[in-house]
């Protein structure tokens, strides 16, 4: 499917601007990161609702380790908002978490100095007071999980007894999301019957406790009470979110978006692909623990922050990028709508209107077929956009290009496929045919990755005689 387009006319040319560190009306530290990195502006066209975790940081020497937890969660495409207790701020500053997370850091129940606000505008005062009064409810309703790491004996006691004395303990009572705590404290405090009783109460209420490690502690003693390893804490959060890590250890190479084949300095051949399908696959793979290599044609989307992105324009550039990255990959999912043809000759000057003309085209490289011919142990999944004989054509491509699976959709249908947030596909492997009814591209991405995991498992299973 071809269309002519101006080479730059439909691009979003402006880049994200850095926002100055202005003072807000709420408590905490204003973000000083570029606007493009803010979780609220992750993409110009949102693909999925990103999961959000509230990270409570309490007052202990292990508080500095929470900065790494923020990064690890972001690597799984999860938004993080940090809530710090007053004691935590004695060990690490809120600005650190604001810069890492791109979110406001909440440090108390009420905006500092709010009562003495130098303004005569009663409406502004009332608005600020209202925001402060209900923000713990707003955060409680917006998060998918609450993680507290490190969790001191004090905060565990408050949680167990239902004492809401600050923002974090109030948030705990207000949220219905899963709660994960990672205790860290002196060995005697950890072993004290009161602490163990509080932990048992929390476990009975469904709180996931990430057991501390044993070893040399900051206080100079040796024993249990050391904050669990960050990876173990993040794994517990992902389990609470229901995010399987079945792609851990895999490197997934994803191609996405259209390609552009130049005709002259102002025009090119392209197609209707928006890149949403490929970007959804990339984000879903990250969330399931994979390393993701994303080769993207021109799109109006911002890729997942943790993906390793290579931007290309033409089919030839995409071919070179994919073949260069192929040796690093274990799974290849080629969603890109690569141009099948390009102009045989590119004109150096803009073509003038002079009546009818004939544009001679030549085929581009068949990237998918070339990948299959060069693969070693990689799982190769192709995508096919068809308008007739959909399943028959897909099966022919599965065989002729030696794929492990092919995902086919009928692009003649309105409202799904190209330039849409929704899709309806059939996934064909050598062993089964899976129909995926119309749903979001995020859900389609999950089903495609499910098939890749099944193919990997079948390869690992011993062959019965």
C-alpha cells in the first residue's frame, strides 16, 4: 500500500524543551528533568496505560539503595512516584528521586508554609488546601502497587496497627493495590517479638514481605536485617503486579513503523503504519524481563525508555540495522511495514508538475527472508498485512520464509490495524493457529510474546522417542 507524502510536512519537528525548576504549590521537590523524560509525557500518542508503583522510602542507612530500585522498575517500563518520610530525607535528598523518576517526590501531608502563603486570593488558598487534603487518596487510586524499601521497624508497626501519622502510612490505609515491604534494620530490632508480630499481621493481610538478607550490618553487628537485593525486591513487585518475567535472559529485536523511499528531495513512498504495534511489543517485552533492541522507522511515538533504539528511514537502512543487531538477539519480532518497492532513480531536484508521468520502481530487499537465512538459534516472528486470502497467504509466507510464527491481519477492515490502537490478528505457527479477536495492540503484543515463549519452551523440551 503506497502513498506519496512531503518528506517533512507530517513530522513533529519540535523537540522536548527543558522546564525550569519553578516552585510549585505542593510539597516536595519540583522535577528538574527534561519534559520528554516526564512519565506523563512518555509519548505523543499513548500506547498503553503504564503501570505505576508508589515507592515509600523510610529512614535507614539503606535508603540510598532505593535510587537503584527506581531505575530497575523504570527498565521494566513502570512509572515510579517516590514518597519519603521525614527521617528518609536525613539520608538522601528528594531531588535525587525527582531527577531519576521524573515525578514529584512527596515529602509530607501538607505543602510547606501553606498556612503562611503570601496571597490574598482565597480561591488559590482553598485550592492548594484541597489538593493537600485529598492527594493521598488520588495517589492511592492511581497506583498499581505500593512498595516500601527500606521499611523500618517503625513504619511496619504503623502499618500493622493502622496508625496514619504521615503521607506514607495514610497512603497504605487508603490504597487497595498490592503492598510489598522490604524490611531493613538492626538484627536485634528484626528479631524482636514485636517486629515479628507486626510482620505476621501484615502477612495475614496479604502484604508481601521480602525477607532481609543476613551479613555485616551498618551498625557493626552481624545477622539478619540487611535490605534484600534490589533485583529480589523488583521481582517481588512484578509478581504482585502479575507481570511474568518469562522473557528474562532473552534479547528481543523488534522492528516497527513504516519506511520511506525517496523520490526527490520533497517526496517519498511510504505506507500507513504508525509503529504502534511494534512499540507495544517492545514495551511488553521489557515488562516481561527482556532486553529490547528496537529498530524504528519514522513514527510520532516516543519509544520505551529502556529500549535500545536504532532509528532508520529507508528499507535499506532497516536491513543494515537489523542484520547488524541479529547476532545479539534471541528473538526477532518484525512488525515493521517495510516498503516493498523504491524508486529506481532518485531525482536530485524536486519534480515539477508537467502532466502525466511514469515512476519506475524496483523491489527492496526482503529483510525477513534474509533474517531467516542467517539465523542460528533465534526465534523469528513475522507480521503480514493482507487484504485477500489472508490465512492462505500467511501460511505461504510462514513456509517460504522459514519463520517460527507469523502474525497476520486483514488491513482492509476499518478501525483495526494500520493507524489504529486496536488490532485483530491470527497467529500461525508450525503447531497451532491462534485467533486473537479485536482488542488493543497491547493485548495483541502479549499474545505474540506468549507464542514466542511457547516456541522456546518446545525447543527446550526433550523430543520423545
